C-alpha cells in the first residue's frame, strides 16, 4: 500500500512538472488599448498626526528649512513623485473642517480642536490658500473634500465660489482681498467623506438626497467633477 501511494505521488509530481514545463504566456504589448487614469494613483493629505503640521507645513518662520512655509525636503520629495492629484483636508477631519477659519491673515485665524485625531489644537495656518498654492507648486490636481457631515450646502457653495469664480462675486472678491486675484483650478470636489460613518452616519437614501442638493447649489464655475 505504501509503495502504491508513493508511486501515485511521484506520478502526480511528474505530471505537474510536465505541465509547468509546457505552460506559456504571450504578451502583446503593441495591442494594449486601455489607459489607466493617472489620478487613480493620487495622494491623500489629512490633518492626522504630523501629516500637515510639521510634515507638509512648518511656516515661514520655522527653523526647519522651508520654501514659503512648506518643508523643503517634503516639497522636493513630492515633486519627485510627480503626484497627479492631492486630496485635502480629509478624511474624517473634512466633515468637521470649516474653511472660512483657514483664510485671511494667519494671526486672525481661530484655533480648532481636531476631534478626530487625538484632540490636538490646530491654528488653521494651513488653509485653502496654502493647500491650493501647494498643488500649483507640485503641478497636481487638487481634490477638495467638502464638509457635509457638520457643514451646510451654503458653506460648501461659497467655498467653491471662493476657489473657482473669476467673477465680481462676494466670495471671489474676498479671495482677492486675501491676496489671490486669479481663481484656482479645482477639478475634483468630494461631497462629504465616508458618509456612512464618521461623515454623518447617514442612510444611503438620505445621503443621495443630500448629494442632489449639493450638486445643485455648488455652482460649476470651472468644470468640477462631483465625487460621491
């Protein structure tokens, strides 16, 4: 019996080895037609740990070598990566972030508690201008994650206007007052983040109705792609 089992095992092994030797694969590199969008390989920047403060941003007066407040070593590393798209401000943080706290003179910006990540105190010195200017320096597409969980349609609509309107509108003029005359190019707008969980614990039907409202009132000044 043992001899029979051994013989059978050797036969199976031999057949397996034979099959491996005869297997082949052909790659027709000249026939590829599908293109993977580069944006799939984008990066994610959230106010988590030292990702933003101490990581991307140290401020102009820091002892750490910086370029206009951005850490020079990190800035150069991201340039080398050729980041196609960068998402900000979250993550879970996005649904507690109120963008107007992060514009204007830095000394006038209110501090906030980061309830999602350790209860740290942030001074909002890294805001809309700092993020979108960084994207221009990196030559990448910005992806704004809007506050749906604790924000409002009006708040996000005004943010879109502030960033992308070139008209004689209240938010565009506020942007100009804060030092940026030309509108930024914002290709991607996320309508909330993880709405089933930290973004509001919403039911699918409820979020779908909210999404319809946001996509209606967030005016499309510059071919924004709304992201669910």
